[in-house]
C-alpha cells in the first residue's frame, strides 16, 4: 500500500501540498482528483522520490521509494508518457529498461502485447501518435509486473477503444490485489472506473471515501418525481418544507425528504405519480461541490466583441 503521512511541499512561499495524510489501499482503483494546481502531480512525484517533501513522509510498502531494492518490480508509474530517444524503437527502449532492472527479455514481448503495440514495436518512438506514446508509457510501467501502479492522466490521447482498454487494465490489476492510484480530469471516466476517491484542493484533503459512499451521501433526499399534476404536486411538497425545481415536461427535482414521504403526500392529495426515484448526482456535481470554491484558475464566458461599422 501507499502511506502518506503529513506530507507537505513548499515552493518558496507557495504551499503546493499541505499536510496531506491518506492511505492508498490494495485491491482498489483509487481515483486521485483535484483542480489544476491542486498538488496531485507534486504528491505523486514525492511518492516516487522525484521531489523532496518539505515535511511528512510517503512510504510504499513501509519504505521510501529510494529504499526499494527492486523499484520497478514494486512500483510502475506513468507521470509523463514521453520517454526514450525519438530515434529508438519501442522494443529497443523497453529492452534497455528491462536490462537495467534485471528483467527477462520475454517480459518486453509480454507488455507490448498487453498494450497492443506488438505490430509497431520496431517503429521509432518519434513517429508515435500521442495515444501510442501513452500505451508505451503504460507498457514501461507494467514491465516489472509491479504490485503498485501510479498513473497520471493515463487516458490522455487514447481513442474510445483505448479508454475502455485502460479501464479494464486498471480494474483487472486491482482485482489481483494490486494498489492502483490514478489521477485524471475526466470525471465521467473516473466514475466508471474508480472504487475509491481521494480529492484534494489547494494541496489539502477534501474527500477520502468510496465512490459509492460519496455519491450516496451527496444524493440523500434528492428525488426525481414525474406526475401529470406536476405544478400542483410541487406546491404540496413546497408547503411541506421541501425544495422543488420544475423542469421540462413538469418533471420535479425534489430535495429535503425521503421517497416514502413524497409518495405519501402525493397519495394523500390525490396526485398520480408515474416516476419516483432517487436522483443520483454525477461525480462531476460532487466534485465541483467540494472544490468549486477553491479553484485557482477560473475562466469567464467569451464576450462577443462589438465592431464599429
């Protein structure tokens, strides 16, 4: 597992990571989320010993990364898929990594097949598309058959088939009991992939819980109600202290009561109900609820320029 205890990193007066404490456990795909500048990449770099913490510690299976006897057999990482000389072939690049880490040559063939690059293994890296480069980085991370995977934006540049593939890879590795930590800005993809979420904002921890628990907690008392008497039913529910929004086709979005209370009120007032379901929020809604007030970089709508005649 990955244990982070009181981890902080300062660059001058700027605090990129602020007293972060969290444990990334095996057997799960853990999504690592946060806005740009939140400290995700800096945290991953400190886990891998690429940045020195200002305070605290980051251990992998009880050891700092630099203390690992066979680091590539313990940890596979993709922080930047670009690697190797552009004139090297994919196979040559992976063979060099394998030799320097005491790995068998046949392991290179295995990972090339796993990531779907066996047919282009002899091509120069410099000719690879972004998606192919990303697959090569993942191949390098898997080369040592590690128990811990750290992946920063692994779907970057992948086509839809590639996204489905890497999702399956991560879930399979976690099911084998490995520790998988993945950072991504694609929240819909994380909702389909991650079992657990760690969310940070401005270097501070704002959430550390399972995907199901986080979404369930945020959706408590949120319901969709479809009725031919929508406006009249909305009045009944509002009079009972609920918050009601009327959408298209008079579909009601209701917060402030459980489904049985809503159903009972509708029945008592003679309003037919065709649909009464929990309204599950998307991860995107939850994410912006947790981090929106602390965004470091925010844009504004484009204003149409007025051109004088």
